[in-house]
């Protein structure tokens, strides 16, 4: 029985929440990059198009990270060449450096993202840079991209906890985020890369960004569900005025550079929460659950999303 046939979730609007939330779908990039096996490009293309057809207005398509580091996304050029683009849908790609930007520009990409670290250790492990040196790498990327008319998003990883350094100083996160905005990023996505954040931490960090003069419209949140806190953390962010939330269809993904990172917040679980609160997303939950169940079949395992399992068995 479908979600539509069940008539669920019950809609009971709550005060203090945004009327509409933009879901930044990361499944095709952040989800599939963590797969052990390489997913055929034909499957990726259908996955992305089905997500867009389900009403997701932003679908992060792939990454121009060197294939040596993320072989699962080595087909980026081929995928973008054949990607069916729907009107009103953005298909951003992750760009790690100037070489990646060259590839993105050659592919006609209009929306890119860069990936920074809030901690010294992860900057070294993920980017082979110090915390400060990462900005020297990002500056020409963002500068050139903005000059070419591209929109640039900045991911900030390890915002709440780092597996090597432990709890992360909020001032360090705000410092990294402000530097990315000053470079020209239009939005920051604050990542709980290993899924250790609590709602209180989320509220405190957002308060600190606000105190530093950052509008909530410039922030997004990106939660992993390692300890089952992703939805609670999302609700805390929404109550602070954040209106963009990252999630991954079916709960796919983790982080190939942080072994303790489990799956992303499942898009279906997020939509269930938001639908129940009367918050508009434009996403058809029934079509989305069908898509994740279909992909789970291609991957040969059940979907991690609780909503997908409840609706599709």
C-alpha cells in the first residue's frame, strides 16, 4: 500500500517552522560514492531523472574528484553528457580543485560545490592540506567559477565532531565558514560527517553563525544518522530558520575518508517529517519511495531508510 493510499503522515502544522524547505538531494554523489561496487552509468542516469521527476529541485549529480580517490564517480563526464535535464532542476557537481573546475566548465556545469574541513586532521587526510592551506586551493576555484557566472556552494565537514580530534570548537567552524563565504560561496552546508551531533550543539552553532552576521538563508545542514539523531538535529535547525536540508534518497552514503561515518539522513524520512509538520517540499513521497526501492534492488540490498522499508517492505 502506498503512502498516498495510507493517507499518512498526519499533517499537524507546528509554529516556528519555515513554510517551505528546499531539499538538497545528495544521493547520486554522496550516496553512490560510498558504494563498494561501481554502479553502471545507465542506472545512475535513471536514478537522477527519477529523483527529479519526484519533485526534487536540486539533485547533486556527481563529482570531479580524481578517479583514483573516488573510482565510483569516474564516469562523471559520461554521466553529464547523457543526463536528461528537467526545467527548474539544478544538477550541481562537487569540484575539489582547479582541474576539477576545468572539467566542470567543459561539461557545461552551472552549479558547483567545494568541500572544506573544519578540523586540521581531516583537512590533512581528505585534502592533503593544512586547515589554512585549504583556502589557498579554494580561492582560485571559487574566484574563477564566480567570474564564469557559476553558483558555488561550500561544504564544511566535521562541524560537530572529528574521529581523530574529538569535539570540534564552534569558533573554528564559524571561522572556516565565514572564510568560504568571503571567498564567494553563496551557501554553506554544515556537515555532521560522523553523525555525533546533538540538537543542542546544532542550536549553539547556528546561534554562533548568527552572532557573526551570517543569515540563516546562507546556511544548510547535512546530517548523518549514526546515532539516530539526524531528524532531531534537522528540526532544531528548522526552528532556527534554516530552510535548506541535505539528504540522500534511501539513506545511502557515508564518507570514504571517515570510516565511522554511516549513512546520510534519508530523504524519505525527511519528507515524512516535513509533510507531517505541514512544511512544503514539493516532493512526491510515493514516487520517491518507489525510486529508492528500485535502486535498492539494483544494489542488491534493502534500503536503509525506515520510511522506504515501512512503505515498500
